[in-house]
C-alpha cells in the first residue's frame, strides 16, 4: 500500500483525463466517487464537524491510526461529496507532516475551477485547510 | 425549428438574433438561459444605446448648457417619459430614478417610513417577499417601534387574502407586497390588496421587480401609492431602476439623500429642496444606463407585452407538463396565475447538484433560496431549482433541460 500524496494526485489526474473535459461526464464521475465513500456516522453530523466556508454542508472528521491520519467526510450535495472524497482519498493513511507540507496540484490539472465555479472553489479550499488543521492538531498530540 | 416561429404573434428566431449573448457554447453545449428572473439578457438596441451615449454625447445632465449636456439631458428625461407611459403614471415627475428595486424600497422606507410610520403603527408585508422587501421594513421597525405583520402563504404559493383582511386595522400604515413572486412566480391579486389597504387608510408599495417586463401595469388603475422596479429585469442595464410614487406623497416626503441636484438653494442657514423628481435624485445619476433603459422599454413595447406573456405562458405550461413526468419532482408554487417561473425540487436530490448538472449541459438555472428565506422555511425546504423563461426561450431548450433532468434523476436515484 501506501502511495504518496503526490502519487495519488497523479492517479486522479489520469482518471479525469479519460473524461476528456466533458462536463456532464465529469460531474457524474465525481458523484460516483462520492457514492463510494464509506458511510459517515450520523452522530458525527454535528455543527462542530461542519467545514466553515462551504456553500453546501460538508462534515469532516479525522482519527489517528498509529502515526497515520484517517479522514471521514460527507456532504448534503452529491457533487460536493464527490469532491471531498478526492481529498479523503489523497490524505487518508498519510502522516501528519506529509499532509501539512503537501502541495495540491491536482485541482488545477483536472480543471477543477471550470466545473465547480469560484464559490465552490472557496469551499474546496476550506476543506483542504480543515484537513490540514486536523493534521496539525494530531501532530502536536503525537509529539507530546 | 417549427415550434418557435411566429407563434403568439412573435418570431422567436428573429428575436434571438437581437440577443448576441445567447449565441454561445457553454461547457460544449449551446447556452440555454433560464435565469431570467435573476436578470434577463439585453438586446442589441440596449447595448448600442450605451455605446452611442459614451461615444457620442456623454455629459453631465441638468446643469450644462452646452450641446452634449442638452442632448444627454433630453435622452435621460425621455426615459422618464417613456417609463411613465409604460406603467401609466399620471406624469413623468412621479418617476424617480434609483439603482433599482432595492434602492426604491429603501428610499420609501427611509423617507415615508421615517416621517409617517411611528411607534405602535403596523407595516404589513407578505410571506412571499424578497429580502429587499423585508429588511428595509425591519430597519424602520427597529428604529421607530413599528410592528411588522406578515400575510400567510397558502400551500399552492398564493397569499391568504382572508388572513390579510384580519391583519388590516387603523394601525396599518403601509402594505408592501410584490406584484409577482421571484421564487415561485405567483402573481398576487394586488388590485384587491390595494383596495383593501386603502379602506383602512394605509398606503401600498408594490415591489414590481418581477412583474414589470411581463405584466401590463397601470399604476393609476391599480391606484397603488408606490411601485418599485429594476431595469435589468426588463431587458435593460444593471444599476438602474425606478420608484413610482403619487405626487402628493412624494411631495410630502422628506428627501432621501442630500447632495447636488436635489436642492433649490443652499446656504448654511437653510437649504430649500428641489421639486420632484429631482428632490430624490441627489448626485450624478447613472445617466448612460438610464438612457439605455428606454431602448429596453421600446423593445418590450415593440414585441408587445401581451405577445411576450402569451409566449412565456406557453413555455411555462409546456415545461410544467414535462417536468411533472420526472419521478420525484415537485413544483413549489403552482398557482393558476403565474409568471413563467418553474420552481421545483426533486425528492432526495439537492438543488445544487441539479443546478451544477444542468450547467454542465449548458443550461443556466438558479438554485437556492432566491433571497426569500422565510418563504423557503414556509415550505420546509432549503431551496429550489428555478427555471424562469423569457421572450427568447424555446421549447427545444426546455426539452434539453427535461432530458438532462431525467438523466440526473436516473443516476442519483
Ligand atoms: C421580487 C423582487 N424584489 C426585489 C428584487 C431586488 O431587485 P434589485 O436587486 O434589482 O434591486 C428582486 C430581484 O431579484 C426581486 O425578484
């Protein structure tokens, strides 16, 4: 196992490449990815777990598994759920330091802003930030 | 396209050529623009009018004596006259240019509201209102202790007139309702509402943002006291609109903003105000857009409002029938008397996803609460998908939307 953050991103870019920029297909594909996310614990759909700055509701939680972090996410809209699933796939199972220091180049490469618009782009940024904040929190916990 | 030509006295193909923006691909598909209730597109005549003004006679109005200033002033005042006729105001001076509906309502709230509404008085609005016709009244109420009462909305999206009657009393100073709802399309019985309000001595403000381009408006026959509208929802430019007010009311109201143009004489001891409409038009107005607004009104008049209404209604009925065949689709606001607005939800699918998917197919709709959060709460929904049609839309475009909706529903259910 254990692909690096960079490798997972490259894999995603390749997958989206097959869709050849067809917006409808891309959206369907994104929603399909969202449907494959593991079920989110309903009890965790609390106000605290909502990512602030997203237009749709996005819930995000994280847990530590050894020195690796696992993320869980859900959203009330299918497309956003698909988008957050990409981040979950990239960051889950990675080390806190790698997450914090990672550079995400895949959104630009798959033309993210073209199919989510600026408002959702902002929300996407908020999700990334929240995931990095979790990593930061766990990092200080590990180091204690 | 046999279905679009010369139906209801209009030639949609010919009309479409007057709207350059329609001729483009969005996400690889031809644009179908169904967000007309938010703002509709502009015909070439409007775009040309703007160009001609800035290229030919840009000047500040009312003050200069040079030729360009004269020309600009005349064109500006021509729009006032044309708009006055368009809504059948008794005289052009009853038309005040503003930034649009929102500013028109705020103007009345800040002037009429401050002077004629006080502690213990009541303002009646409806559950169908846009935030623009809610918040200005809340500000008045907060300041002077007046109370806001709300007309209930029935399940089909119409107003509960019986309950409205029970709200009316000698305490009612103002009734502020929309002519037609932006979220649902419901056309309200404003003639009845105005007459009932007048019986208790209340004044009536009509928010005509949605209605102006679609319905015949005769402010004298309606006997409304104020009528607010936006140019950009009438095929005109953004950034301008108007407030109609009855002369005696406008004269009795204090000015809105202080500045140039709105004064007769200024001294540090005492300033006397200009006559209406200038009393309410402080500062350099949005000259170019006001001038171009006339071309938009001319466009509507030339095509014919009743022709436009018939075509739009045809589109609505067509879309409604097809939409109802989509599994799980529910129309929100299904009054018999509606503008061409199709607001709907699909069970189990978030409106955002539908809007996003339609956009992927080049189809522009609006999703969300449409600035009517209390109304969404009334229906216990977060928002709707809203397709609103204009003179240039076609059944072929509607077919594309319906096909796309079928694909989405099939995928997500
Ligand atoms: C019913 C209604 N009222 C008021 C407004 C506000 O108009 P504007 O933003 O042009 O001032 C709108 C615009 O969406 C509207 O639909």
